[in-house]
């Protein structure tokens, strides 16, 4: 489950770098993931990876 947001499921995207001469090379853009700790119902804590945009949305709603 590496490089994937726990809540939104955002993962790496694949695209092309396109030069002025129209040469194309593959590129990979990774999501902006942050590791956060959440407290579970049984009192334990768990570390999960969350995208920064999802974190902003979660803060806005709470």
C-alpha cells in the first residue's frame, strides 16, 4: 500500500515530458503524502498515509 492515500486512494500518475522537438519521455508524478497518527476505537494508534489535499479537507470539515 505504498504511495497511496488511505482515504481518497490517490496514487502515482504517469505522463510524458514533451520537449520542444516533441521528444517524449515518461515521467511519474507522486502524490503529496503525509504520515499521520490516528487514534482507533480500542485506544491504540495507527500510522496512515494521507494526501495533503485530503488533510486540508478533513481539517475544514472538523
